[in-house]
C-alpha cells in the first residue's frame, strides 16, 4: 500500500493554473525525485503537500487517511492543520534556521513545544526535556555535526546549516521527508556534503520527495522520478529509465538542454 496518494491536485492563483491534474503515489521507504524547469510547479506541489498552500482541487491521502479533499467543505479539512503537517518534514532552500538558537536548540525546539501539550509534561518535565535533547544530539551526530551542536547558524557553513535543517525536519519523525532544492543555496564545494546525507537517508529507506536540479544525483538515489512542465506531470517512472531513456519528447528536450547547460 502506498504511504502517499496524490490525486488530481490543482492549484490556482487567480486565473493562473500553477498545478493541473497532478496525480502520483509513493511507496513507503522509497525516494521520489521531482525535476523540471524553474516555474514548472515543483515547489508549489511540495507546499501543497505540506499545507503551506491549499490546493484548489484534488485529494491528499497519507497512510490511508484523507488529509485533504477539495470536494468537502473547507471547515472540515482545515481542522488540525498543524497535526496534518506533522506527516511531512520540510527542508527549504534557504535553511530557515533561527539565528538566536544554537544548532541543537534549532533541532529540539519543535519537539519541546509539542511536549508541553503532553498530559505528563508538568510531572516529568526534566526527563522529557532530557530525552528530547538526547534525540537532538543523536540526529546532529547522524548529520556529522557532533562538534557543532552549540554553534549558532552564523558560525556554520551553508552545508552545515542545511544539515542542521535536515536534522530539524527529522526530529518529529515525519512519515515523508520533503526537500525543496536542498543544494541550490550552496556553493558547489558544499553541495556534496548535503547530497551525501540525503544519499545516506535513502539507503536507510527514509521515505522522501526531493525537488532537485542535480540530475545525476536524482538518477542514482531516487527510486522514481517525476518530470514536470507547465504545472503538469509530463513523465514519471523508474529513475534510471526516465533519465537515461525518457519516452516523452519534452523530457528529452529538458534533459538534453540541462546536460548541455
């Protein structure tokens, strides 16, 4: 059974249709790469999945639960948006770390805020916060940042900041980890360290959706690839097949131009 089912998603901004009839599914433990030119709708699709934007049409189903159905009254699917967002972890292009917090504090903040809603928080506060702190340390160690936990964002390189952002996204144990061009804000020499972390997550069978311009990386790491153009899915299938032997002419044009560029 698919962990994620996206059916006929559309997003309209006024008269402009940014997404049109987008449908796909994602199996648990698989990585899906989404490629396409700037303006093709890739980031808007991720924002709709995370409910940072509300789709205009369609349904989103995670683990058999319908999180969004445009055919229902808005008051129904707008309930508990925060809870629905917890199914997805989001890693942005520009890190979005809080500058006043250390790396460890950035990772643990959301988990600490959620913990305050627990019935046993007042009586077990010290133990709960210590467990959260240890979890945050383990995540930063996984990112290769054990020696940077007490550093503030301005004391970290771009690659290190993005790895902190990945640890933060993992902290709440989302069902699906989403990356929006995770290396686009990095200098070329720092790109490799972030891609190495994502490659490691794929090897651990972390369920992921990766919007990326790194074609070789997408081919080697993703199980499936979607190529988008003009707000629609032009081609989707096995990663190596789509990159090495695309069936659609528009996909061929994109990949040829991208390679030459």
